[in-house]
C-alpha cells in the first residue's frame, strides 16, 4: 500500500482544521498559502511540514499523492482541475463549485483518470447523522415525508457568493444522505441581504426530493444565537437532531402519542467528524474506493443550489460574477481589530 503524502492548499479558518487533522494522521507533507504569516504559523505549530506560496511546486512534486483544496469556492474549479490533471487525488472543501457544469467536468475528469475526488460534505461523517440514517433505514420513522434543516449563526466574514453557498451544501447533502432520496427540483427560493446587495445572508429554500418528500432549508449569517437543527418526519415518528447540545443530540418523537420521546445513544460521539472525514479520504486514496461524498455527490448538490440561485436572483445572478471578494477579506481584518 503506497504511503500517502498530502498537501493542503489554503490555511484560512477552516483550512487550519484540515491541516491539524492531516498532521495528526501523519500524512501532511506540505502546506500552500499566499499569506506568509499563515505559513509561519504552520512551521511553528507543525515541525517538519514544508510550506510554499506556489501551488505549482505541489503539481510538480511526484511524491505528493493527494491534495486538500481549502480555498474560496470561486477558485475551486481551477485548482482542483490542475491537481487532477497532475494525477493527484483531491479532497475539496464544499461546495465543489458554484457552477454545475464545472462540478460535472471535474467529476468526469476524476473518473477518466481513476482518481479519488472527495467533497467536504462534513456532516455525512457525523456520528449522530449516521445514527439517524440507520434508524431511517430500519423503518423507525416510517416512510419519510418531510425534512427541515436550519443552520443559523453569525458570520462577520461573508467571503462567499451567499450564505446559501456557504452553508446549504451541508443541508442538501445531509438531507439527501439520511433519507436516501435525491433532490428533484427547487420549489421555491428566497433570500434577503441585510446590506442591500445581491450577496444574500439569509436564504430559505424548498426542495422536492424523490418520492414526493419535501425539504426546507434555512441558512443565516446574521443570527446572533446559533441554531443548528435537522428535523425529519416520517409516517410513524419524527426525529430531531440538535448539533448545538452536548447531550441528547438525537431525539425521536412518536407522531401520535403526546409527550413521548426516545433519546438515542450514539456510539463514538467523542470522535471529531472532521477526523473521520480525513481518515475516510486517506482510506479512499489507499484503496481506490469511491468516497462517500464523491464528485457525483458534489455535482448533485451544486446543481440544485445553482437552480435555487437562479430562482432567487433571476437576471441579477450575473452580478455575483463581478463581486470583488477581496472586500470581504478587508472586512475580516477590520473585525479582528
């Protein structure tokens, strides 16, 4: 079995978590970032890890077997394509792209080259989410008719096209995964910008899934009190998964008996979902097996969110292609001060 040497491109807030996990799993070889101060922190915290500002050094290094791309979403296509063409397995943070055709092209390229392409749909590796999936498959809830995912928090950085592209990939991928149903079409999609522009920081999407199941997704960058909850209703019972609490994360309610609930014991809850995700990527690279959140999964999510954005913005959608995301980074620096 070939020894894995992984490079990480991007050491922002989330990129640092990726770096930490791959380092602890003894596969991190090099980290790439344009910010020298970020690279200095990597060298200080992770002895022996090489750093570079030039991602071509990773492309041209035959010892690097895989790459984790943790850059802003509008850069994913270019970077991932370059790494796949160089023969590297790729983990890319969600969303794989904000353009469905790009997601499809990357997926087809990975298939053609026989490479692993895995998207960072983190919640597919969450122990509580997987326990809920098992319960649904066992028929505990009955036939699934409705799901609702709320992911509300404050984000001062707003360095993406909208809160939908930042957070909804989690909701769509998780909802499809636990219910076993693919999204079919967007029924409705609305958004609000607190700054009166086309970068929505509150979005509400209603999606039809297979077998007529309806899913509703609400995401927010401007909610002061964090609220992260998934509700899944079946013909027998309703499950609520609350990821903001330490105990009783997953509770089952009987639909027809008042004040009845069942707390579900969760195995391995103490394991960080990101560690499980990184371990899964390494395993896929070693064995060549299909990733749980592979390129096809990433394409499915991007396609439905692209459709939602078209419904939400109409002709104004083209304005987002002209947004200077550097402005978001300026705001980030102001917040830190």
